[in-house]
C-alpha cells in the first residue's frame, strides 16, 4: 500500500510587511535584505489571528479539494513550534473546529523541518494500514516570537500555514521515500531561550528578551546547505535516482542564496526550482507545504513528474522527501 498526497491547502494572512516597512523599524535597507536573502515582503498574522486559526483555514482548503468530510479523517498531525498553548495540542484545537470527531491528533515539533517530519509519520501510519486518511497541517505565527528590534532575525520570518491530506488510495502524489536527520550538538544555533521548564517565564527573562528567537545566521547557513544536500542525495540514492530524474526542487524557503546553492549542487535548472521566499519570507514548518500547494495550483506538475522537497531547521533537524505524480490512483 502506497501513501499519497491527495490534496493540499495553504493560508497566508492578508497583512504585508515590506522591506520598506522594516527600514522604519530597524537599521536595515531593502537593498541589504534583497541581496542577502531574496525576501521583498512577508505576511504577518493579525493580533487576534493565531496558529490554530491559520492552520484551520489551510486544513479546510485541503478537505474541500479532496471532497473529504471531516468525519473521515482518522488522524491530525499538526507541525508547529509556535502553538497557541503548550497544551492542549493545536491538533485538538482544530479537530474541534473542523468537526473531525473520529480523528486522533497530536502536535509535532521539528521547527522548519516539521512538514517533512509530519509527512514521514503520516506515510508510516498509512502504509502500516493503521489509518486511511490523515490531515497534516503546518502552521506558524512566527511574528509572536520575533524580536522586531533585532535586525539579524526580524527581516527573515513571516506567518502562514499549509496542509495536506495523505490517504491510502486516490490520485495524487505518491511518496516513494522520505529521509530525516537531526544533530542535537548544534542545539544552540537557533533557540528560544526561555519559556520552557529550564527557564520559566519571569520578569528577568522578559527584560532580557529571552522569549524571542535567537539565531547564529552565518553558522546556520553553512549547516543548512550541507544537511539538505546530504538528505537529498540519500533520498535519491535510496530510489536509484539521480538529480537528472528531478522535475521540481522545493527547498525550505529560508534564503534565496541557500535555495540557489542547493539547486547548483544538483544541477537543477533555475526554472525547475520553485520559490515563494520573495513574497512570504521564512514561514518555518509551513514553507515547503505552501510552495508545494502553489506549484500544484500553477498546473505545471505533469504525470510521472518527480518532486524533491528538502527542509532544515532548529534542532538541528532536516529532511528530504521524494514525491511522484500519479493520476491513476
Ligand atoms: N540589515 C543590515 N545589516 C545587517 C542585517 C540587516 N537586516 N542583519 C545583519 N546585518 C549585518 C551584520 O550585523 C553584519 O555586520 P558586521 O559585519 O558589521 O558584523 C553583516 O550584516 C553581515 O552579517 P552576516 O550574518 O554575515 O550576513 P549573512 O550574509 O550571513 O546573512 C542571514 C545573514 C540572512 C541571516 C543568513 O546567514 C541566513 O540566511 N542564515 C540562515 C538562516 C536559516 O536558514 N534559518 C533556517 C532555520 S530557522 C528555524 O528553524 C526557525
């Protein structure tokens, strides 16, 4: 039995934060941001719009596209590192809103690799025969953990959500292989220092701005290219394929220079590398899912096309997934 993505969804908040807006907030310039990252603008959730709300909208789109009633969902996997609450899980929050009353649900936390980690779990549950229809949602309100006084990080991130229905039958994208990796030795490179039980919220932690994301950007950049390349090679080799067999590359939308470096290493032509980073910035776990959804909507994925998805994030975590279009179910 082969797991397949039978539908996708995405949601981006309407509010746009441009590079020119950021010029008014920190010591930066549109020229610096564009040349170093490729980002021109990003979306920011409204004050009363949360990770679960964005995830719900993306989920509703995927359910509508699959024409699947919510009662037919067996499991909800919700990837996020900006949940509405520590608990209950965000999966349970959207289960209620969707009316998916027969579904089990849990959250998964692998930072920017969350979509691929979630997809891997969904594939395993489907192919073991445990479940028939799984809803995967990746959603982040990164603006809630970004320090808009820190020019090193505030220019990079945006809010958004993506989703997929993974089923045991139907036309869609088969998932031949996914490989995942992590390296806890590098845990300090991207971190939210306070708020967990190791450093509970206090006046001091707030005064020291320790509830905002901290990142060693230059070091992360090097690891990101190396790890995504390694995962992609492992994934292709497992299937006996080479880069010549890849129709589309979707890399984590963190920085255009990282995406271009990976495409170059795999000799994938620029018009086969799908990008959303210029308009949404880094939306963390939801980024590859948003790009996949928009690529499919564009209608440029043909029968037999192979898509290579690669992601990388805090942890460190990373992963690569191979998808193959199969309309025959
Ligand atoms: N505007 C102007 N100057 C800036 C800005 C800014 N917004 N930000 C930093 N600078 C300055 C720095 O202070 C530094 O100045 P200095 O040389 O006087 O010290 C200079 O620009 C160069 O800084 P670098 O950090 O070397 O710049 P770099 O070219 O590496 O770009 C960036 C920084 C964009 C962060 C890059 O390193 C990057 O994209 N890293 C990867 C991030 C990533 O992939 N994250 C994914 C995981 S995120 C997650 O899991 C939640």
